[in-house]
C-alpha cells in the first residue's frame, strides 16, 4: 500500500510523525505537509506565488518527507500531481491536535487535505485527536493500523472521505459511525485597543455544541468515549431543495 500523508499542524508536528510511523508498518509513505502550522486555513490554495518544497528526514523513518510553504490543500495537490510518481492508495491527514467535529470541518485544514484527495479520485481519511495538549496517540495508532487496511479492502464510494475523531487519554469504547453535529462558537471576537488607540478584533471563543446530546452526532460519540467516524461527501448540493427551487417563479428576463 502507498500513502500520501499531510496535515495542517505542520510537517514537524508530533501527530504527523506518529501517523507516518503507523502507516510505514502498512506500506510506503510519502509526506507532503506545510512547513509551519496552517490550522483553520480551510481549503485555501496558493495561486499568486510559487510553492517551494524542501526534503527533510524523520528520525527512524524511510518515508520521503517534503516541507512545503503552502496550505494543506496545496500540499496534497502538489503531492498527487508533482511529487509522487505513482498515485497513492489513500490520502491520510492528521493526526490533528484538537478535534474536527461538526461545523469545524468547514474551516479545518486537516479535513481539507483529505478533501483534496477525493477531489483527485483518491480515497481519503482525516484523523484528529480530542485534545489540545498532552495527546496520547496510543489508541489512535492502534485504530489506524486496524481500520485503514479494512477501509482499503472494502473501498469507499467515490467522492467520500472519512472524518475520524479519537478520544484522548482513555481506551475508546468502540467505533461509532455518526453524522456531523452542529457546532457554533460563542463570544467569538475579542474587541481590543492597540497602542495607537485603534480598535482591533481577535478571533477567539468557545465552541457551543447545539446537539451534543443527540446520540447520532460526532460530538456526542467522542464525548461518550467512542471513536467517531463520519463519511463526508464532496458534493454539497442540497438535492431536495434543488427540486423545490426549480418551482420558484422568478423571471430574471425583462420583457
Ligand atoms: Mn490543526
């Protein structure tokens, strides 16, 4: 098996090194990841300047590792189209420090790296751990080594990726296949004053989970100590409303 690994915490993050080591036991790994942290960059790409790559080495690893001065989506695109000679069997992004649950996936560089995989027809998975400090990757690694070969054997439908969130510091109760919860951030902007008396705003805030008690959500699954797996699709068309929208009697032509 061949893997393309990326992330948004940067090529030197512990999570991506742990992921690389786990996947090296399953096959050949190429790492293409940002040269610094690019969390919350969503699906941004770099078009107004060139991208530079630098080959680095991970300790005790045979993986080819490229540090790129671009976004996670840039990295996967570059990996697939320019750096890898044969396409990988799977793109895996992570292990992200911090969960990517519910609405977070729309902002997540980790998930966007996986999206870039399926956009290019390669099965993909995004993996995050539910903590921002002192991560214990033991169970994440066990899960990856078990689950990744299984997924490849059973084949994901085209245009579908798996978003995985792993609890931290406890043995997971099992896997729960879940839907995205609805997460909104409250007290989002801190309004402050700079030394010249001008106002500025700093994005902060706490996530508020609007349906965390709903047992079908990813937020609930992780809260209850399960590994959450959510299938996400590339096509975000709302098909039911599409039909309804066709019936709207709007005429834009002036007669
Ligand atoms: Mn991150």
